[in-house]
C-alpha cells in the first residue's frame, strides 16, 4: 500500500465482482557474491481471475536471444560500453486498466476491508503485459527512444553529438549498450525519474557469463 499499489475499500463495492485471493511466496535468493537474501512477496492467485472481466491482454514480449548476441557483438567490435539494470519490483509500476479487487495480505489486514488494485501485482494474469507497456511508454514517449521493427523489445536513441544508446529488455532486466560512459550516466539519471532500480557491473546476463 505504501507504494500506491492499492486502496482499501468496503467489501460491499465488490458485490458483482470476484475478490481475488492471494498468498505469501517465500524465497531464498542466491546473490553473485555468494551471499543469500530472504525474500517475501504477496502475490495474486491469478487462476481466480475471470477472463474478459479481470483481464483481457496477457502477452508480453522479451528480447530475442539473437538481439542481445548482436548487442554484445556490436559492443565488442566498436568498443561500446555495456551496462545492466534490474528494475526493482517491476510489475508494481504498471497502472491497471481493469477494476480488480483482492483480499489484504494475510497477517497485515487493516479492518474489514478489501484492496482495490491501482497497479499491477505479481501473479496477475496481465502483470507482465502491463509492465512492458509501462516500460515502452517511458522509453518511447518520455525518453524519446525508437522501437526496432525487428525486435520490439530493443530500443535505440541517437544523440545530437552522434552518440548512440541501445536498450534491450528481458522483463525487469535491461541491457544497455552505449557509445561511451556518458550515455550510460544519462540513461540511469533519466530512468531514475520513473523507476527504482539496481545497477550491476557487467559480467553475467540471463545466466550467461561475459567478459568485456
């Protein structure tokens, strides 16, 4: 709720709608430095959604494997800089179009209320689709990138001084290839106006170890 994900409302407003159930998902994430981090996430049980009422579109593309191989090859051939970003809680950034009601997180209920979702939530059928549309809107409309016709999850921007920046997306993992570190810094500064994220030293992408 602190992230503006939902509002609490009286259950009576949902008499004609399904109130989606949820559950806690626990995970132990192994980090690249050998350490581990415990994670807990309240997710929607998407199988309780009604198609046509609670969701319509679910498709969300990811960058083609050939595309990020080409981006690596481009960087190696002309000595472009490579960076990587992991958008924090990516699915929670997307604004929902449908009206969806859900039960409150177990153990953290506030009165006899239900949650009216304002943003997407992990587990929703349309979560990945809503996130990609939010990412596309940010890159194309706000940061003035262009989508490649050959791969709609690769975006490119040319600067007035002749510099280029290429962005490839795989859900919440963004691969950045730029003419110099200057474009890397510009992109991180601009993206921070819209999303919270973590930057990583380039070394592994989608499980593939790389050297620059």
